[in-house]
C-alpha cells in the first residue's frame, strides 16, 4: 500500500513538472503529457480508494 501511495505521488509530481515545462516553454506537448498523466493518476487513485472502501465494507 505504501508503494502505491508513493507511485501516485510521483505521478502527480510528474504531471506538475510537465505543466511547469509547459508554462516555461509554451510547447503544447508538455501540457498534453501532463493531462494524460494526471487523468490516469486520478483514475488509479480512485480505483485504489474503491478497493480500500470495499475491504472495509466486506
């Protein structure tokens, strides 16, 4: 579980760095990469929390 939390944190950090690169350079590929990483990170986090909630319910 600790590994998964660190993985989510690193993915959020990667998205943040990508958005910072976009702000610094103006190249849209960094913004696109940031959105893709952020989208999949949020989906993975929701899945992780769904599993935690399911464990408590069952």
